[in-house]
């Protein structure tokens, strides 16, 4: 059975693609993006990757 590790990452609206691309290069897969706790344009990304 696969084991996973997870990360939550704040996203900057003007750099969302760059941030996600950087995490993706390290093997992280985007699971979901939700509004941040501060509201407004703040977003939080949830990512996962399989443990080695």
C-alpha cells in the first residue's frame, strides 16, 4: 500500500503557476486549492507525493 506525505502551500495570485511548477518538479501533485483563512485573493494549495 502506498504511503503519502502532504504539504500546504500559500499561493500568491501573481505567481501561482511558478509556485506550483516548482513543487511539481520536486514530485508533488496538486490535490486542491482553497481560499486562504485571510480571505480576499489569498489561496492555499494542498499537495501530496508518495513517500520513497
